[in-house]
């Protein structure tokens, strides 16, 4: 086929090694086709190796467990199908309490944690008492084990017999969870606020914004956006720790399993409750991983973080 000079000037190799013709139709080059084929072969090989190694590992672990001397007794005590079927609906019914605690306490933790973080980052000597109180709060509740905090609040507050103060173990347990996790979340927010370069605040001030407006419209949006992955991780941990409210007698998923265990002396309900919590946590964990990977990609491309 004869090609005129004008047509040959419009044709040429593009950035990917392909060719563009007179109609601007992309035709991949042989080198690019070979490279893509090689990538597909490597991906299939890697998938096959990963699947095979996972299968071998699973078989080895299974053989080790089932060949243990006490496996039969362990199977009857922890993996009894009859008790699993009995416990599952009761555990699901109790799980609704855990979900409600997660939603309510999660919202309270975010608000309280943000307020504490702002208090710790206030400037000027006049705010020193507020900064000191916020620092003392975070130091105390981050150092105090959650289980002890729950016992103090759930068991100690009713013992005071204060007028107008609730003795509901659910409310008291939620309060203890909020006190502890707000200290962790406050430090996450504070790290995000301090990671914003001072030039951002200076630029906002130069545009006529007050300190409060610069914090609200410039600093906090960037700080929160940067700290989304660790915040989601804290919420995942909160979701698991809602099961600790059962120490006060609240009938959640863990307590529902404990009641059946106390009656039957079979620990299968605990396994059921644990698997239910795992099933609830995995979607949140995968969402956290997705958000983290997305933000890493945007950061690598120079996008907004």
C-alpha cells in the first residue's frame, strides 16, 4: 500500500510503543503485546503458587490439630454442632446491642476526641490550664486498662448511690468505652492537626480568616482527611471491645454465649460469638485497607491528601 508523505507524517509511534494511523486508531506494538502477555503469565503463576502454598499450609495445620492427643475432647467441648445451633440465634440477638454501642459510642468518641485534640493544640498562655487538663485526661485514660475502667464505672458508680445517676450497665459500659477511646482518638486527631504545615494557617490568616476560621476551614479538614485510616482502626477496636460491657450484666453477644456456657459447661457458644465478631469486623477492616491504599495512591500521584 502506498503511503503519502502527509499520511506518513501523521503516523508514528505513540508513548506506549503503539502506532497511530491516519484515523488516529491505536495499534499496540509487538513489544507492548509481548509485555502484557508476560505480565498475565506472571500473574497466573503467582496466583497458582499462592493457592498451592495456602492449600498445603491448611492441610498441614489440619493434620497437626486432628492428630493431637486431646483433639476429640476439644472437638466435643469447643466445636459441638448442637450447641452451636442453639447459641447462634441468641448470640445474634445480643449482637444488636454491640452494634448499637458501636454506633453511639463511636459518634461520641469522635466528637469528644476532636474537642480534646483542639484543646491540646490551643496556643497562648491563657489556655494553659485547658491544655494541661486535656493532656492529663489523655495520659490517664490511655494508661488505664479498659477492663479496669469498665469495672470502676460499671460497678463503682452504682455503689455511690447518686441521685439522678443511672445504674444501667449498658449506659455505664458505653460511658467507660467512650472515656477510654476518646483519649486514643484525641491523640490521632492531634497528630493530624500538628501534621498540617504552619504555612497553611499563615496563608489562611493572610486571607483575612480568624484563628478559629483557619482552624475550622483549613487545618481541621486536612487533619481529618490524613487521619482517616487510624481513626477507622480505632473504630474496629471499639467494635470488638463492646463485648466487654458484659461484665456488668448487659446481655450482649458475649453474655448470651456465657449464659449458655454456664448452663451446659460447653464452650462452643464462645466460638460462635467469636466468629460473629470476626464476621462483623472483617468488612470494616477491608474498608480501612481500601481507604488507606486509596490515600497512598493519591499521595504518590501528588493528589490531595
